[in-house]
C-alpha cells in the first residue's frame, strides 16, 4: 500500500491516504470526501456536493418526464378534439350554440303551426306538419346540445389533467 497526499477539496488541508482509498474524512475540517482519480491526477470532492448533483440530475429527469407527459397529453387532446368536431359549410368546427339555432327556429315555427292548425276549423294537416317540425327539431336540438356537452366535458378533463401536470412541474422546479 502506497501513501499519497491529496488536498481536502473543502479546506485545502493536505491529507495522506492509501492510493486505493475511495473515501476519506478530512482530519482538519471533518468533511466527508470522495477520492477521484484520473489518468494524471488525484483529487478529492466533498460528498455532499456529489449528492446534491445526483439529486439535481434525478430532479431534472423528473422535469423531463412531466414535460413529456404534458406534450403527450396535448397530442392526445388534438386527436380527441377532432372526434368532437361537426361538419359545416366551411369545413369542420366545434359544436356550439350556432349549430342548434336552426333547430330552435324550427321548433318555434312548429309550435306556431301546431297552435294555428288546432285553432283553425280545418287545420288538421297544418297541425300534423307543426308536430312533425317539433319532433324533428327537438331531436336535432337534443343531439346538438349533447355534442357540445360531450366536447365541453372532454375539454374540462383535459384541462384539469394538464393543470395537475403543470402543478407537478412547478413543484419540481
Ligand atoms: Zn478539510
């Protein structure tokens, strides 16, 4: 066993150690040291500093993982949103109030026709057409509102999941 002299990385005191030792304690300042060797040199590094660096690396891996989760969530949302879009005159769009205006108008017209038909002496045909309008537009209205509601709840789910991930990211930083 050969003795070598290294300097304490913390206080600079010269320390004697065996040339095969991996760890030592500075007998001057008490620092726990790791003995690092390269082809041409031998030096010490304070263990706490190594631990801090290891924790920092582990921390940045977590940050990358959460960032990837957010990017993945965003990609999934783009595909999910596509499924909820409705076809209109100018391509697809999100279902909303504009898509049920026709149904609402039809429902009102149907009601007027039904009332007019029922008050007229020979308004049987008009009442039937009014009723038909009411049923068709009622179905359209419920369906349109259901589509908008499904998109809304899917978006709420996506946004709350994204907020959770953003909060996790904020904790890691
Ligand atoms: Zn020292």
